[in-house]
C-alpha cells in the first residue's frame, strides 16, 4: 500500500487576480511561498519518503520548499501531473472568459476526462515505483479535484492553495482519508488497472466504472 499526499501549489499572481492559469507556467507570489512553507503545519505527522511534483514551476517551487523545510528527498517531476490546459482562456480574467464562452467551452480546452485519466495513471505509476512508501505529490487544483472526486464519489468544490489531501492505493483499491486538510473516509475499487477510464468525468463529479458522459459544463473554481 502506498500513501499519497496531494498538495495544491501555493498562490500565484494569476490566482490572486482571478485569471485562468491552467498550463501557463506562472511562479509563486510572496503569499504562495509562505503557503508552501506552511503546507504541512496542520496535518498528521507523516514521515514522507519523497516529494514528486508537476513540471510547472509553481508546483515544483512549492515541492522544493516543502522538501527543504522538512528534510524530504526531492524525487522527480512528472509531466502528466501538469494542470488542465484552458485553451484560449489561458491568462484571461475568469468572469470575462466565462461570459465570452458560456459553460467554459473555451476553444482548445483540454478534455476533462483526459486530465482525470492522466492523474490516475500518474499515481498508479508512482505506486509501482514507490510501493509501500509515503509519497508527497505537489500538483494543481483541477487535476487534484478530479482525482479526489472519483475516490470520494461526490462532487467537490475548489481545492484551496497549499492544502493537503491523503489517498491510499493498494492494487485496485483507492481510499481517500483527507480532502484539503479535512478528514474524510471513502474506499472504492476499480475493475483493473487496465480499465480506462477508471473514474468517469460527469460534469463536476466523477463516478467509478460508468460509461463516459458528455462533459458539457464544469463550474469549478480552480483556474
């Protein structure tokens, strides 16, 4: 069994200004750096074996700060942990983009199911590499929310910057124990690791084992 800690990176200026960020490579601002230093302040005492991050600098910055503060080895960056690509909405004001393209139908936006699938794929590959270890993964709000929604079997709101969620993976059994520093408990099983998708994006929710639904809207607050 592998324990994953999923941390959303600290705040950036795009976050503060409410701009769509997604795949744009934006650094932490001063508040985000402080959030990174405090990310593990109010969570269970876990001896983390390694820090893994998305390749985007806001996530890698957060991960390297956590690793240095807590004496955790920095392992690697994983390309598939990057945030959703919002297409033509990248860098735009959230209200302006949503008014221009209702239901977030932004031209060039990455498919939500593809984002979820690469999130689960990444964790499964890391479980094989770090089996039995405690792995701290620093990534992004939307991809983390998609991962957690499937395991929790319910729609989730925005994942705040600098918060931690806990997921255990053993074989095809997924258990969520914490979401954004709040204790929860839910376990689901998928048919196999070859099943794709494992959890299906259905608007803001993800359901295990169902047929893919048309993803018409996703009023999530991460950007």
